[in-house]
């Protein structure tokens, strides 16, 4: 029994699924879980093994599941989903599976080429999309990965190197960070601080930020007379795929005086947000 706030009573399995569908999203539990692919057979659609979650229910497929998609007798390419179907109905499926089952099924599209509609009624029938297959009238099928995956922010921190550069230096790399591909469109945000000090005399320094070898932003410290200066280069962009982030420091317009980076108040952070 589950007590309801303010009164005694029970919550049915359907009510529980309805409540949890509002509080949590569908998700495959590991990056490779239920990965869609095209098999070697004619119009063979394959969904890999793994765990999937929806509406407070977990399901595990211990092995890959394959199926032959129907031939396309039309003139336009057809779109079919392969889905993990959670079934709470008190009936037996056409495949003989007991009630309250989870199966990999096909949701076939129409001849017009539009997306087929998914059924998502918590506590009754809920379809979690895994792969979107394009079935042409002739030729091989193709697939797009449409699995729901958890999109949590990821943070990567770096402590810059402490270096001293003379007036003739062209600059030194302070930090390098390889940002892995999260698997979904994301906003990459770069923030950081770098403090400089001149050992003697006047001059200024710069911090340059490069993403995949292209300069995206920079910041410059004014003349300091040995007074430390703090730079805060910032940048953000929506992108896909991995990224290589580099921070460079360089002296600028210094007449013989060395410039030193300071560890105090220095650090670089890359944040990957859901787009």
C-alpha cells in the first residue's frame, strides 16, 4: 500500500506510472544500450541489448533483437520506428508474451513519408523510440539513432601551467582539454581566469582560447608596472561532436621585461550543457 498525502488509500500501478512519467524522462541506462543498427539481411533492423527506463519501470534486453521491416511498395521512402514497448494491458500480445511486458516492436509509417505516431499513455502502453529507419522503395534501409539519453551537464576543469615568458616569446600553451562527444547537441561554455605579473617594468599579456584549432576569444591585460592583472576569457556556442580546447598566453608589447603567469586565481573550466 502507498498512502496518499492527506488521506488513506492506495495508488494503482497505472496511477504510479502516470505520476512518474511527469517527474522523469525516458532514458537508455548506458551509452550503448538499445543501439539501433542495420543488419546484414534484407531490410534487417537491429536493436542492441541493454537497459531502458520509462514511467518508473526498468527493462533489460539481454541480447540484440532483429526484425525484417516490411517492403515498401510505394513511391516515397517510408519511415519506421523500432521501439521498446512497455505494455501494462491485461492481455496477451500477439507474440504470446504475458501481460505487463516489454518488447522491441516496429511502428510502421505511412506511404507519405511522415513520421509514424508513437503511443505514450502511462500505465497502458508506452513506446520508447530507439531507431528511426528509412525504408526506400528500392535499395538498402538506413537508420538514425533516436534513443532518449540522459543529458546532464558535464564539467571539465584545468589548472594552467605557471610559466615565464620573455619579450620575444610568441606565446605558450597553458592548458589543453579534450572534450568527448556527449552524443547529443550541446552548448559548450568556456570560462576561466588567468592572472599575470610583470617582474619589472611595463607591459601586458593576453590569453587566447582556441577550439579545434580556431581562435574563439581572447582577453588582454593592460600595462601593469608589476601589478598582477586577471583575465577572464569567456565563450559559448551550440555544437555537436567532440572538441579540443586550448588556452594560450603571450606577452604583448613588452620591452625586455619577462611576463609570468600566476597560479593564484587561475583556472579554466569547460561546461557541456544540454542545448
